[in-house]
C-alpha cells in the first residue's frame, strides 16, 4: 500500500497570545526528545479545527518535516525519484526540489523513510536504499552523496534504511546495513567515512541520539536486538544492553531519563 505524504501547516497566531516558532531542525526536534520549548499554545482544540494556512501535494514516503527559519524540508518519492523538497513556510511555494536517487520500492511501503536534518547551511538526507547526501539549504544544490552500504561493506535491511541522520560537530551519523548492521559516522564536509561500528546484531530501524549519561556525552542507538553506547570521537562501543523485539524491529529513538 502506498503511503501519501500530504504536507500542510496551520495558522496558530489568532489562537494564542504570543507564539514564537522554534526551529525544528531534525527528527523529533532540537534535542531528539519530541519536546518543543514554545509557550502560550492553545489549551483545547477548536471544534471546527485550526484555520489552515496552506496545503500542497507531497508524494509517497514516510519522512517527517524539519523547519528552520522560513524553510520546511522533507523527502518524498514523486515523478519516479526520491527527492528532497524545500517549501516556504509562509506560502507553501516550492523553493527547490532535488533528486537524490531513483524510486525506492519495498513491500512494507515505498519511498524514503528517514527525516532530513538541517545543520548550519546544509541539509542531510538518507534514502530508502542507504544513500546519504548533503545539500545546500538555500538552493538544494548537491554537495556530496555517499552509498553508505558500499562504504561499510554491508547489505541493505529488509524493510529499507530508516535512520534519520544525526549531526554532531563535524560528523553525520546513521544506522545502516541489514544483518549485520552498522552505526557509521561520515564527515560533514565531504561524506567520507570517519568510523564504523559493525554490530553483531541486525541494524533495526531506529535513529541514534546524542545523550549525556553518567556525566559522559555519547551516542546511543538501538540495533535490531540491543541498545548500545558509542564513543563519539573514536567510534568504539562502550556498553551494550540486550533489548529484544519481534522480528528485530527496534524503531524508537532512545532518550535519557535521570542521567
């Protein structure tokens, strides 16, 4: 079954006393917790719904939307390609649309799975078959793209690459591969492989997070059957905890709780 991604924004200004929209630059927001720092939101949902500001057709896929300044960016599959598109948040007009890869077909749903990330002047996107790319935020011009499976020497997961890129300092990090999988870091500037943590587990379908645990900043990621802590600089596994799920399908993003 094809999943249609129809992008739309709603107007909140008339329903709040003062709303200042924070950027939402990556999957699950600024800290990957799903929490927004915005205040003075509506206390209840109006019976007739919120006034709609604009609506545009999207395409096939499962990617979320990221927002920085006046750019709303997502990935869709349309016109036979996987594309990154940038829309104007005020008008919904397309600012640019950039082809990354041919259409991705999968029995569990077609199109891209991962949500892009915006860091500085770049957009980072990850296609269903595992191509990681950097594009210029303002123009959509391709800076580099890398086949992550070829880079780490692994085959694709059964249901496609679903890890939303995490940008930390000078690295962009994704979970890639199938069985086994790999947590891999690529250089922001040119996409070269920096380090690669090959797992004895399958990759799963989770996105990594940067957390501070026991006073240490580290990457935490789910594989298909474990959760692991990885040193950001050296790419070495610091700890592992078994976390079994049916069909090795861990999909959630880890968060920190009480350190």
